[in-house]
């Protein structure tokens, strides 16, 4: 099973949790379709990034606020979403998904 964890704020529970992006049914399904459609790595990766944007980019339900602790006025809080968390390690993520793409059929 593919695993890539991000920080996720569960609004209903009122908690901050680790979330496996491949547990998102729509994203997983898009990856499966992408795998079957794009045999070339560059096409696969371009579509993967588009799918990430579609599902996780700049949507409040996938955003959390990161703050300095202890609070210091000179540090500004920053809003990050799941997409930006993945993009911090984009090269590793894209290679991981490409190398494990056969798992989308399981």
C-alpha cells in the first residue's frame, strides 16, 4: 500500500493528525487512471501534479496554520495546504509514486 503522510487538521474532530494522501479516494482513483493512461514518466508526472492541485491545493479543508512555538511576535504564522507539503519533497514524491505505480491496480 502506498503511503505519504502530511499534516491534516480534522475540523470535525478538532485535531491535528497525520493523513495518508493515498487514502483520499478521488486522488487514488486519479492516480490509477493516470497510470493506465500515461506510460511515459514525464506525462505521468505532469498529470500527477495536476491531480494533486485539483484535490489538495488551496482548499480550506486541506489547510493548516503553522506557528512558531513559543509564540514570538516577529514570526508570522503560515498557512500550508497538503499540496505545498508534498511539493516540499516533490522529487522524492514523484519518484516514489512512479516506482510504485503498479500498486494502483491492487
